[in-house]
C-alpha cells in the first residue's frame, strides 16, 4: 500500500498551530488508513528576528496590544477567546506564563527528530512547554531539556545546538512556504496536492484527507479551495 504524506507548516510559538495539531490528531485517529499516513512538521517562524528570550514585563495582553497596535482590552478578548477554544480541544494555554523567544533552534532540533521518528513527540513537548508551562523556547538549554524528555539523544541535540546543523533545512522549509504563498500557519498540504489553511475543524480536515487519499495515484491537482481558518502570521493571530 502506498503511503500518504501530510506536510504541516507551523511555528512552536503559534497558538493556532497547537490547536491545529490537536485537530489533525483527531482527524487521523478516526481515519481507517491511519497506519499509511505520515506527518512531516515543516518550519515556519512568525518572528524570525526575535531575540532568544524577549522581555516579559507586564501582562501578555499589554505586550500583545503594543506589538499589534490594538487596545489592551481587545488583546485580552482575543486571548480569552483562544484559551476557550483551545480548552475545547483539550489544551491548556497559560498566556500568563508565556516567555516569547526565537524558535529557530527549536526548529533545527525538530529536523533532527525526523530521522528517528520522534518529530511529533518533540513538537508536542515543545508546544506544551511553551504554552502550558512557561518554557523559554528560545533558550538552548531549555530546548535541550525538552528534547531529551521527548526521547532525543542529548549528545545529538548538543551537536545541533553547538553549530549550524539543520539550519539549511529550516531555511528550505521557509523558502518553500514562500513559493507556495503561505502567509499564515498552520498550513496543511495533503499528498502534495490539496491544501488547508488555518486551524480547520476536524470535519474539514477529514474531508480533505479522504479526498487526497481517494485521488491517488492521479496526477497532482491544484490546491483545494478550502476556506481559510484561524491562523497566525507575521502580523498576528486571527
């Protein structure tokens, strides 16, 4: 039986990406051909120029309001809405604990995790650490600790963090995202032929997955016209 691949562009520091991950998991859990589906996590940085660890003075809503030019009340409303939606998908998001930082090193470690088949577990550990536990994802020592908890070899992680290994792969993912016109994440590509943008409902993801599975081995078709859902981009999360 041939396999089907789902490529997912997302950032660790993207709340809608965490929601999208849960919804993809729910989609795959009910799919009869789950054993023949591979998920590949692709790199996307919402803020590639971010410092390893950014100042955390004041409430998160205040920082969000200043960054995206909205009132603090508007920012808090968005946060509360997202927290509520995330909870419906079984996620606990603690924006009062979040410590923003550059995610480039974490993405490099995610590429390391692909060969031993640990990408999904490492991605989950990074996201849970960032959104639920206040882990400073831009700190290499924190990245190392979380990666080891997720089953990666410490020496291999050290080798990545000490140099520029997998930097080219991260940049290649980002270059491909630009070629595909990806402006917000999460962004799902099913079997290289059908796309879904944003944290789509499970029903939408499943319909796209079923369509992609049924289309094999036909010639690649244009990306599916699935209406965009909630996503994060350089200008914020919608």
